[in-house]
């Protein structure tokens, strides 16, 4: 359904909370150990959110579904990033266009 929606919705916007409260250590992440067994481990909210952002970005890249991530607050790395292609008919990408990780 997501792949089919690209024609109607050529770009997705994701607002990412990078405020100081995201450093609170009340999150949990799923991680795999060396045997491939998944465990829940304590984390910050930011680490937990990072996992979700990576999954969204990988999906956008795989589907060539332009997705623009916007941080709430400016950072030294920038405030905007686009992944997943140009989003035909969606206008120019904001910020940097991210290349897929190797």
C-alpha cells in the first residue's frame, strides 16, 4: 500500500524531536546479540527514536519514496535531510539529500 501511495503522496514529512528531553534514559531498544537472539535493553528516548528513523529511511530508500526528516531544533549537522529519491512532482528536496549507507 505504501508503494502505491507514492503517486498520490509523492513526499512524506517526518518531524523529529531532538529536544533535550530525548536524552532521558527511559526508553527501550531491541538489539540482537552475537547469536542472533533479540533482547530489550535500556536506552535513551533519542536512541529509541533513532532506530525508528533508520527503519523509515531504509523503507523510503527501498521504495524510492521521498521522505523529508525535519529536526525540531537546529543542530551542527543540519536540520533537514531527504531520503528516498526526488519525489516526482513534489518540488526540490530540502537540506541535504542522503545517500544510502554501504
